[in-house]
């Protein structure tokens, strides 16, 4: 057992209202620069739909992620020689058309402020932010399919309907059986990141200490294999700097114990952030599991932070007491591992993503037609039944289980069922407390939860405060390469002796660090 | 005056609505996008109210012959009634675009102010993070400057006080509520009753206006502070003025009166004369209310009686309001000593304060004669208005391959009415400009595909936008989330060119609407059906209209749509 600590996340889709406050917060902090206009490190998609960039989930098209080859994994993109052959013409790479159709746009706002003679009211016209071409048509964008806009067509290309008949697939794209929900997406900061594996320059890396996946802006040579190989299409090419960029998990904030801005700004409080410990020795085994077993395998490498042996080994591997404490209080550990409510996005890409989604419950089907009215009026108070669907009535939920299973469990419906049944059971339990005045323990027993679990889930999913949702240990100062003490005054300019700060640093490091090292 | 009214020598302005002396002449818009957001019947208003370019399509007035008691000319309705539109604005929105004078206003982060909402219990202070740029002024400064100049000019034009007649409607939370027992509609004009003010007729007041004092009245408190309050709660503010405000370190005392000429002084004054932040005042109001409802209530604020929240304190950390009779929520539990979150009506439910209805309880049946006759007595389904029958939609003028839709304009997800939407990152949410949501089968019928340009039109006007076709939209429905401005990504309309409109641009989401007064909101003098600002009064229904929609004919040449005036020759007139 080799213990590693990793920042990880959960998004509760049950509560996401698709407001994109996260998206705009991220945009305003990180990507409203030249070259980054089309980058959305955080975006929220409406499912069903094909998302941003178009059809990112379809790996037949994009060749992202990993595939099994015998007893090992290889990048779906192809072998190393194949990659090298394509170095100057990478055929599996999204282009502007896949992000923004014609071009990423702004508007000619100046027209509103600059008076011009004419009879007609002025308007700001759409304009490309890259070429500055004006009056361009707008045909795609980061949130194009918001609230299922156009999804009756794009939904046909949504791979999550896989395994359904054509008739069934088409029925879900009509008003009678319509369903939709939101899928907020950031970089998954995978344990087995394909972007890192694919980078020919060694610029993409996963941080040892906390698992954040970054691209070194000095080493990046914009071969762009990260964007080809990332199955989530989360690295972006900056046309202005000629470097790849991606979500940095707001590491300057996280290092100081603050959640990333997309987490902080979430109005629905759907997001949790915490540390999990995992067993490095078993990563390959988990990434090689059979499709239906992928979720279970990924859960199995997450270690119990209360286990004496795990704690001993974590310490031996250099994980501090503070980080172990944070792992014990981690909301992500509870939601993903302990209660098994949260699921990874497309585990079949085999990158072991570390952002987990709690699949949404949905309204029950009430449409008339083939199904009898008697069967559908579940909210008829005159009937003695509960106002909640039964935990075994998941087939009555509007969002088909198969769809959620294709999205979050590589098609394994049992994993989704477990989560949804538990979510429903906790509702039944809470309702029994409030309405009947006595706890319904039977329903908890059916889904394998204790009362303590049920109360914990209620708290975690609907009542938890900021410090419960975000349990973030700060960066270990002693592991940092720079000492703030020696950095004093280095930002200032000393006209008569410009080298003084460097000299001081040199002398400090000579005295306090490696005697062989002349400069830090 | 009553005699003159009875004899018909005096009359209300509404009865002679076309007379120029009855038009609104000067309008100052502050903190609102009146032209871009609030104007139901936007194009009609552009034509008749502002007198500017528009794309109204009426060729005759459909109400001709239907109006009985109002003098009007259906052939020649007045055009351009307004003389001057002044706008204090933080941005170049539609109102600023159409205004005669724009006064640049300080943004939220450039001024002292105080705001409060009714969903939670915290008061928001605003403080300048930077000074307002260029000539921008805090609203308070702008009004002060206008008032100062006005007072100065008044010395020449109105050197002495002038008398004015003010009519006040039958008022909420006053004895007027019992004005019309049994809710019977009786018209004094037809001699059914006597025009008794406060019963069947508005109150008549003669007020004296000293225009030379407008500035001083704006920036000082009083003189009528012995009857202070609103919503039926009144108290004598003099003890607070004498014992607290005149000792307040922030406020100024001049000529025996409290002055607050600087914005931060005004904010402090608001804190001190609000029962929400001044415990003594809340206690006084509760004491008054106890007399009315005959129940002990002042104990609710006994623990906060000496609490005063100052503006400076608001700036230093968030502060909550305490319980007041102005809000129906109990915010403090005297037994546990804990604060409670905002939950409406707890005062009525827990302390049995009667609701402001005739029965004192929540009502779902309204027995007023007019409400019953209009079928609104109980909350039941009413079908939408037939916009074809009432003339807004003319099927004989419909373009080929058009279809009638029900038209609603719910709140949008990406904006607060028209605010915060036009900036480019926000325009990347959804589709980047005005859109209408349609069902796929409806779209097929008019040969529209997702993201095609369409024209929404009826006699009231034309809107040009793109279609978002989605299977989540029910059939027959056209949904435009409000509020879209008329000036971002709005091209020219071929239909407007064909019909020879003076404005060839598509309008906003109110282009196809008009003000439809809901007659049952005209009821007054009967319990809770009494006028109060923003509570009860005649209101328009703007969310239940109808439109025709067609696919917009493409421009000639390479362009799909035409935005620029110099390319108007490429716009087809069909």
C-alpha cells in the first residue's frame, strides 16, 4: 500500500439549477483574457445534448481517454509512433467550429456609444473576438443547449442513450416524455490523466502533494495532445500565447484553504470539496476493471482514513496529520465512498476522474396515454400511499436509469439504482420523522443505511454549512521551494544594486539548504 | 368641487384623454429601465407616448365604437405626448437611448446607499469603492442639484406659495376600506349614490406648495413628523427627533431641523427612522397596533427596544432587522432569545394579528360584485384572452406560413429584467441575443429550424429574434424570456419594410404586447381591495398575449440578416 492524498469533489445534480454562476465566476477570474475567450474551465451543460465542445463524450469521434489492451492500458488515440507521425497534423482535435460554430463572439458595443447620423436605432452587432469579423452568425456556444434548446435534434447524437431502441431514444426527445437536467463540468483532476500521459513535452503534470493536474506554461509546446486525449475536452489552446491551458482548481486559493471560485459561488450549494486518500499500488488494477465493475473498483482504491494501518502508512508516505484529519472530515469521502451516493463521470474513459456526481432524482411520469391515469396520479392525496415514489419505483422517474448509468457508471444500472434508492429512502425517513412522528427504519434497512447515515446524508445534502462542504487543508509550507523570509524585498527595485536580492537569496540558501546549490 | 363634479363642470382627466392638457409632459426616470423593460406595448408607446420611430401595424383602431364614457378620437390618437424625458442611469440602456437628457449616475460600488429585500433579514449598505468616474453623480447628488436649481428659479417664477388640489384614492389600511359595504358597484355619476369623498369618491385635499423651499424640504426632516409611518401604522416621531436624531453625531441640525445633505447622512437617517433598525420606533408602532387589534404585541420587541443600528455599523458587519409591524414575520423568539429567519405571516399565525381582509383571515373567495361578475371570485382556470377576437391579431393580414401562438414572457435565467445581460460573457449563456422558444412540431409547421431567424408580429408591433426550438416547450406556446433590450443583436425586419414602418428594426419582447388592464384590479373601497402603491391598483396583464410567427425571409446577397442602415437596400420587403 502506497498512500496518496488527492483533492476531490462532488456535485449534487439533484440541486443544480443550471444558473451558471460557477461558469461566470470562473470566466471573470481566469479566462476573460485575449486568447482565452472561448475557454470555459467550468461550464454547465444541459443533458440530453452534445455539450461543449460538440459531442465531447463521443470517443469514437475524438479518440480520448484510455482503452484496455490485454493486461495494460493504452491511450485510445493510438500508439506513441502514431502520435509522433501526426505531430504536425493532429487529426483528432476540436476546432473553433466545435466550440463556437463560426467564431467566439462579442458585440460592437461602441455603436451604442458613438453617435452616428441615421434614422434607425443603433444596435450592437455580433463580432468575432478572434478575427474581428463583424455581423457573424452565432451557431454554437458554451451554453447553446441550455434548457434542452435544440436538443430534439442534438439529443440524437447523445451517446448516453446507448443501449436503447431507436423508438425509445426518439420518444425521450418529444414533449410527452421530455426530461432534462444540468451537468456542471470542470477538469476532473483524474488519478490516471490521459492528458498527462499524452503530452510529448512533459508539460502536463499531476501535482504530487494534492493531485491537481496542471500544464507547465514554460514547457508547453502546444502539440495539443492533451486536448485530443482528454476525454472530457477540458484543456484549451490559447491562440494568443500558443500554450495549452486548463482548470487549475484555483490552486492559489486552495493552497490557502479556500475553495475554488466555482465552488464558492455556487448558489445552490451543490458542490463539496475535500481530500481523499487512495492506494497508489492499486490504481492500475482499478483502471483495468471490467466496464460494469469500474465504479466499484474506483471506490475500492479509496482508503478508509480512520483505519489505523492506512494512517500509519499515510504518515510513512509523508502525509501530514492535518491532511489525514482533513481526509477524515472529507465530505467527498462520505458521499463517494461511505454512502456510495456519488458516481464518477464516464468511468469507461478509465482516467479515474476525481469529481463525483450525485445522480438526480426526477419528477414521476404523469403523462397520459399508454400508461393509465390511475398509475400516474401519484400525488393524489386521497390515496393512502405516500406522496413520495416508493424506493422500488425508479422506473417511474422521468430520467431513464439507463441514461444515468451510461453517464455515471459505464452502463451499470445497479450503481445508479443504489444511489437513487438511498436518496429516496432518506426522504422517506425524514418524512416519517416529521409527518408520522416515528422513524421509518424499515426503508433504511432496505437500502443498507443506519439512522446515523440517514441523518448524515440529510445534513450533507441539504443543510451543511460552508466549512462542512469545503474541508480544505492548506499547503505544507515546509514543502515549498521558496521561503517567504528570503523573498523579502525581492519585488522592489534597488537602483544602485539590482542584484542584491538574488545575492541575498544565494547566501541564505547556501547557509540553510543544499550547500551544492548556488541558486535556489 | 363636489357640486361641480356632479354637474359635470369638473371631470377627471381620463374622460378627456386626448386633450393635450391631460398628457404627461415631463418624465424623470430613476433606477429603472422604463422604456426598455416596463413598457408593455413598447411600439405603441414609442409612437404615441414618445412620438418616435416605431413598427406599429394597426391600420384602424379596434376599440372604435366600443368606448362609451371616454372622449377620444379613434381616427387621430395623439402622437408624441411627452415633451421631456430625463433619465438618471448607470448604463446605456433603452431608456437612456430614448431619453432627451441622460444624467450619468454612480454605479452601486461608487456611492453611499442602503437597500433591503424581503427574502432575508439583512440590510445591505453600499459604499463607494471608487469615486464615480467623470461627471457621474450619486442619485442623491443629482436630485439635490436639480432641487437647488429649481428652488432658485422658483424665487422668480413662484415667489409665493401656490395652492394645488390633490385627489387621493380610497386608501389601503384606512377607514376607506369600509367605504363600499357588501361590495356593490354604485356609480355616483349615474346618481346611484352621492359622491362622498372616502366612500364613493376620492378624498380631496388642498395643499400649499412653496416651490422656493423644495431643496430644503428634500434635505431636511419634517415638518409633519407627528403622523409618521405607512401601511396603516403611524406614530409620533417627535420624541425620536428630539432625543435621538438631534444628538446624532452624523446628522446636522439647522434652524431647529435635522438636515442630511450628504448621502451618508441620508443613509444614517434612513436607519434611524426605520422601525426595522430602530427598536424604539418598532415598539411605538407595535403599541399603536395593539390598540387596533386588541392583542399584546409590543412584547415582541421589548428585548430590542434600545437597539439602534447605525449606518457605520452596517458597513462594519452584516446586521439583521428586528421584528416590526411593517413585515409579517417574527424575527426574534423572546423565549429562546434566538433570532429567526424570515418567514412571512408568522405574526398573523402565531400572534393572531388579523390579516388585512374584511374577515381578518386568509380569503380565497371574494364576494365583491365586480369580481364575481368577472368570474374571479374563486381561483379557477380562465382561458387566455382570444387575441384574434379582440383585434390584436389580424388573420386576414397574416403573412403566408405564419401561425398563431400564445405568447408569454417569463423571467429570464441570465438577467434581472434587463440588467446584467448585455456583457459578452453573459451573452454566451444560451444563444447570445433575443430568442423565442418554440415546440419542434410547431416549428415544423412554419418551416422553422432551431436557430432560424423569425418574426413575431401582431398589430401591436414586430419583434425579430432567433428561434430556440426545444421539445421541452408545449405546443402552441411562444416563450420570450424578459427582458431583452432592443439594441443588442437585433437586425432589421423585412415585414417592417413591407408594411412601411418608420422603424425597420425588430422590437423587444414588448413589441407585440399592449397594456391590457385587468378590470377586477379596478375595484376599490372594499377591505383589502383598496389602493396602495405597489400593493393594490389597476395593473396590466402583459404575460398573456398572442402573436403570429413566421420564418424571416433571408436578405439578398451573402448576408442572412441585415444589421446596418447602409445595407438596408439588401433587406427584402416581403
